[in-house]
C-alpha cells in the first residue's frame, strides 16, 4: 500500500512561508542543497505524521491540500490569522474524526487543520 511520505509546500516568498508555518512549532531547516531555496520541515517526533519541505513555487504549483493535526483548533485558527493567513469557510465537525477547517497560508496555499477526536 502506498503511503504519503513527504509533502512540499510551494511559496512565492519562501521566507514568509517559513515564518507562517512556524506557528505549528515545526522545525524548519535549510536542506543544504546549494543553489536552491529548499527548506525541510520536521513536523514532530515519532511515527505519527509526515515531514516535508517548503520551496519556491517556481518548481511546481501545488494542487494538493496538506492536513495538519492540532490540539486546539480555535486557538490555531487565531494564530493562522495573526500570522497573515486566513480561515476559509466554517469550522465543521466530522463525526468520529474531529473538528476541521480550511485555511490559506501567506502564499495562497489551501491547508486543512484538524483537531482529532481523542483516541482512548
């Protein structure tokens, strides 16, 4: 079975995008690839989730939506707006899954944010 193992977020202004995604406490570091503006994004420890990168939009446009799990959706929505992003649509509850909302980052990329239902 194929699994998502990496994501790439494209940006018109990579430095601005890096600052935006720091609101999720990601560790964002230079990938060390000379001649590129490619930054690795470590999103957490352990086996949950995936890591990815932030890169210039010049490489490819990004039609995918990345979903980010958070502990407090309402607080995160406030942080998104404070960091220059916006909330798109209303917060929704997906029964048995969690509370969700779509947002856009500073580069116009759509992302999903979810506060999962606690697992017993």
